[in-house]
C-alpha cells in the first residue's frame, strides 16, 4: 500500500511528513535561504585516476543544485534552506523565487525572497 511508504493520509489536508511546514512544532521556525560559498572539504584520487571531491556548504555536504542539477564547484556562491537543507546555486534560486516563494524540492515556504 502507498501509505506504507509515505505514511497515513490526514483528513484535514495537512501533510504528515516531518518536513511539513504546517505542523504546530514547525510554526515558530522560518525557512530562510542562507547564502554561502561552496568549499572543498576533501579531495582524493580514485584507483582509476578520477578526482573525487567532498563539497560543503555551511557545514552541510552538497553535490548538485536542486534546480539545474549541475554539480557544485569549489567557490560557487550557493544558498541552503535553513529548515529543509536543500542546496541551490544563488542565481538558480533567485530565478525560481521570482515565480514561487517555496523550496523547489519540498515546497516549504521561504520567509522572504532573495
């Protein structure tokens, strides 16, 4: 059953997931897109000669922008949701917020536009 994977439905229309913004425990928390630089935390070379990077944004591991799906690079300017922790290029999120004031991945509302 679908409810085994995503949880039970609720008759009042609120989402039952822990990331839902409409729950009482999250009403005092505000999702703000935090600005920071993507930093290379670790660099290693694999046996087949490829370079693997571990990238961090505001102490959170990141890989790809949630909007354009391009790999982050060191010293990219990026934004990270303070509640949902989803990462986006600054320009990508700026263009998104012109149309919608929610996180593109989980639809949690952002407090203010960038």
